[in-house]
C-alpha cells in the first residue's frame, strides 16, 4: 500500500465518481459523450480546428486545405454536425445555380476544443516542461 505514487488515492477517488450534470443542463450525459467520441477521431479534430481558425468554410475549401477526399470529408462533417459541434448553412452564390454549404464551428464546438482538448494539451506541455 505504501508504494502508490503521491496523488494516486485522490486520482482513484475522482475516477470512482463521474461528475454530475447540472440539473438544468442543456445536454444529456449521452450527448456530451457523443461529442467527445466525435472529436476523438483525428480527421474530425482537424476539421473542427480548421473551422475555429478560419471561420466559415465550404466543404470544397475544407477538402483542399486539409487534403481530404470530398466523400470522406462529408462523412466526418455529418458526424460533427449530428452532435452539434459544427453547423451547416446553405446559401445561394451570386450567379450560380443551387445552394452551397458552408460550415462553421458552433459554441459547443469551440468550448470542447478550448475547455477540453486544449486544456489537456496545455497541461501536458506544462508537465513535460516541468519534468521532461
């Protein structure tokens, strides 16, 4: 029992009890977990990062920038949109026939990147600088 690293007991206690959602939570636990699963895939992570960096982009612009085939990109866009991390806005282009889709990160998409993954990466960098 005396061989556990310092902080192990606290980490175990935190792991044994998942945080409760606020009573007036906008989303269910299942919806939050679905967002985490969606962003846990590298292509979707890259898509959301690009939309946060550049703002609204068309599927064509995303495919070219990220060097992803269009059919594969649309699969990932659909996944991100279905969990509410991006929004699809269709608009008519001047002098063109039909509607064109433009994608943008939602507030939830920005939050999951800013207060989720980015914080984890920053903490890892800090630990590596301190102990690496």
